C-alpha cells in the first residue's frame, strides 16, 4: 500500500509541476462566471431528468411495457449514454467542452417532444437512447447526462484545487433543487392510471415540460466563455489516457460493481412504488419533492466532512450506509414509510456524489480529466445496461424486493473495494493540508519515547 501511496503522491506532484507555470489569475479569472452558468444549466437539466425519471417508467408501463421491456429500454439508453459519454470525454479534452454542454441537452429536449406525441415502441426507444431520456434514479438527479465529463472538466479547470470539493457541492445542491422542481412538476401527469392513447394525452404536458427544462439548460450553456484548447503538432484528435491509467483501472473495478448495484434498482424506483403500493405519478412526484426539499443541502456537507475525515473515508462510509438503508426501505409496509427511509438514503447519497466527482478529477492528469471521467464510467454504464434486464425478470417472475436485496449486497462490496483501492491515494488538497493537531502530538510523543 505504501507503493500505491507513493505513486498517488507522485502523480499529484507531477501534475502540480506541469501546471505551476500557469498564473493563478489566468487560471481562475473566469471561474466564478463559468461556475455560475454551469450551476444554472445543471439546475434546469436536473429538473428535466428528475421529471422524466418519474413519468417515463410509469408511462411505459401504462402503455403496455412489462418490467423486462422497460429494462430493455434502459439497456438501450445506458448503452447509448456509454458511447456518447466516452466520445465526449475523449474529444472534449481536445476540441473543447462547451459544444457538448450545449448540444446534449437539446437532444434531450427533442426526445421529450417525441415522447409527448408518439407511441411507437421503436421510436420511443430511439428517442430515449439519443436523448438519454427517462434514465432516472428515483429522487436522485446528480447525473445530468452523457455530457457530464465535459461539464466536470470545465468546473475543475476554472477553479483552484482548494475550492473544487465545495464547487461540486454547489453543483450537487443545484441538482437537488432541480430535482425538487422536476418532482413537483410530475403532478402535471395526473393522479390516475390511464392506458393507451389516454395515457399519452395525460402524460403529454409532463413530457413537454421536461423538454422545455432540457432546452433551457442548453440555451443557458451558450453563455459559457469561449475556450482555447491547446493542440500539439502531430497529436491525434484523441488518445486513451496513459498517465492516469493506474487510477483508471481501479475505477473500472469499483464502478463495475456499483453499476450492477444501481442497475438492479435505480431505473425501477418509480416502477417499484407503482407496483408495490399502487402509487400514481402525482403521488410519487410529491414524495420526490419532499425528499429533494429535505435533502437539498446534504451535498454541501461533503466538503467539510472530507476536510475532517479525508475524502476516501467519507466516501467509503457513505457507500456502506447506502447499502444498509436499502433493506428496511423495501421491507416498509406503507408508501410513506418506505419514502421516509428513502429520504434518509438520498441524503446520504448526496453527501458522497460531489466528492466522488471531485476525487476522480483531482487524481487524473490535468490533460486527461474529461477522458478519465468518461472512461471511468464505462463499466458502470455497461453494468447499468445489463442489470435492468435481470432486475426486470426478477420483478416480473420472482419478487418485487429481491432486486433491491441483491443491490444492497453489491453496494456493500463496493464500499469495501473503494476503501481498499484508494485509501492510500490522496488528492492534491489533502497533500497540501497541514496534519491535524492530534497527529502532530502523536508524532511528538513517539519522538520523546
């Protein structure tokens, strides 16, 4: 493990050396403006994804899709998102981030319009895949789509390392507020359970509203400052990350297990509430609104907890708690009791999400940040694509609870793996930080002894 620590520290030191020639004023002059625009776009896009995440699975079920077929839709969406995210991560390091932060939300807006007026299964699947539409995770809306590697790299490049955790906390807070708006907007789908053409008419306002939120996110991003990317003569338009490869391999291992866990239940939260408790889109939207209103500030707790405990310890504890809380949630006898436990779980998740994003970007080589962010999620996307098929079969043929129980075991294993792989790899801001008083006192006692 000492070797891992040295390699991690060496990577950080080399990154510092390569970037030390850039004046701080030049690096962060446009930082506040860039962050402000990204926060506003994130809020609007999160509202779109949260709303689509509530209404899409219910709509598909009401027009005749089984759990297995819904899983197939999520497979198509996850596979398309994996390809798009990888390409965006690889190319945005070379051609710039802004174009993707503008264009991808507009694709999601187009998908929302298709869902509002079309009932052809093939067209719905194609639109969902192209716009990464309807791929929600319950009340969560931290992921804004396949352009997230470009968005995250923009934030990292605009700010000093010491401000990175707090900045991603602000993005997480914006996602929570957006998810609150999106959950509340789900009441536009009504409280009944119509079928066929009646379902299309009933859900049309919600889909158009989701399209509007996504379109607004793209228009907000147009205001981002112009980028000037450096291209070295003779370099290809994209390359696989080389200097960040050790980090990438470990992220592949942990993210694959976490992707399997999330894929077992994340796309089915609203479907599960519908099947288990007979909840309508409006009722689920109200629940998610309460959850997002209550947990909105949780993402802001990540930075102070990371300063106190260290980022890896904080992330490992957060992941373990997420696993534990799945069990009582699925065993709850009523809709609102399950919702209360889900609220606690979402608060815990929101503490860790911005820290995870910040850590990956901190440890990646500066010239490979977007690529590492995108490629590190490839196993997760693959697992998210495969797991819903198995989960759909379990929902239809075995039990409504078993997919959640399997997910809990997988997330517990993921928490242990995360600690084992990364506990000796510290980010730049922790290497710069002076040791705590307790550590200094312990060292003095050892010297005296």
